[in-house]
C-alpha cells in the first residue's frame, strides 16, 4: 500500500507539486493536482491555490469538470477531493468574475458541480478549512463529507448582492431541508462543521489532527467495496434525487440573473474584495 503521510503534510505536497503536475501533463495544471493510491483504487484531486483560498478560476472549473466527466479507470473505486492551505475553497474567484464574468457564470460552476454529483463512483470531500459559496457547493455535491471541526460552511451570496441559481439552491434544500436552507441562504453567515454534522448535512466533523486518519479509514472502507455495487448504488441514489428537475423555474432564474447583473452585486463584490461591507440600494 502506498505511503499516505501526505494527508497531514500540506507542505510536503506543495513541495512536490511541480513534479506531480508534470507526471499528469495534459490532465491537470499545478492548480489542480492528481494522485492515485492503492494500485489505482483511490484517485485524489487536490485544489492547489492556497494563496487565493483555493478560489475557483475558469481554468480550475474546466479542469475539475473534465476530471469528473471522464470515465473512471477500471481500477478506481473512489475519488477524494481535498485542498492545500487553510481554506478548502472560497468559491468562484470574484476578481475573475468581475473582470470577465467567465468563472462567475452560472453555467461554468453548475456544469462542474453536476459532473461531480453525476460521477459514477463515490466522491469524498475532505474539508480541512472553510468551504464558502461555490466551495460549500463543491463539498456538498460530493457523496460523503468529512471535515475538521475548525472548518466552516457557508453561502454568503446575499451579503454581496448575488443569489444562488435554482441548481445551487436545490442542493442546499436537498441536504439541509427548508428551515436550514433558509438560514444558510437568507442570512449568509458561515456554519460550523460540528453543527453541519449534527444536522446530518455532512458525515462527520473531527478534530483537525484526526482528519487525515479518519478520512483514510473511510477511503479504505469504500475502496474495499464491490465496484459494481458502488456504481449501482450511486446511480440509484442520484436518480432518486432528480424528482425536482421537472419543476418550472424560468421566472426564478430571471430574478437570480437580475440580482447578478444589479448595481448592488457590483457594490457587494467590490466591497468584499476590498475587505469591507457594502450598503445596498435595491437596484
């Protein structure tokens, strides 16, 4: 079995990022690292943009989608998503969104998240730090989430003048139910991982020092399970949650888009990037 000490050693992984990226040329950049373990049974996808709190730019969105759209190898049983640095993922890169809108477009993040959710084998999120906005959605679109008790989850869109699309809000409703969905979306303040675990929104929250070993136990358990059973169960569970897809929501989409194009959104994003808080005017 390969050495797994890198789970608790982000510095070592950063040091090896260049060689790792070169080993997977054409598959991922230095911003998204790939590693396989256990003779190919475990694939690890690592977000490697710690200086930007692993904010997702257009390149990362495209690469992650490609990784989860491709058919798994014959040996694969489970994929892990983790991150380097203090934050798991701060969501879409607001600077890039403000510049060209590419990474901030609803379709780009939705397509990436859809590919993760529809991946035919289990996906585990190992969350060592804050998962905010698109980072929150990335974690919750995985099948199982194990988090450090220091991590927080949140959807702060209302605090910067934006609104989640139908697709994004649907996941919060699915995982948290209507009462918690209202809290997370309307208030926008981050929620502790321990509370998320208590509510059943993530599998568990563990002390930070225990996260690598706790996650590895779960990974090993899944990797030992029958691959045809994993595929069948993933398909069943995914299909059962698609009953909302037929609900008409064009009018809601128009409201979300109006918020995205509003002056309030420009004020909110500018204030957030400057480290301040916006005053909204409703236009």
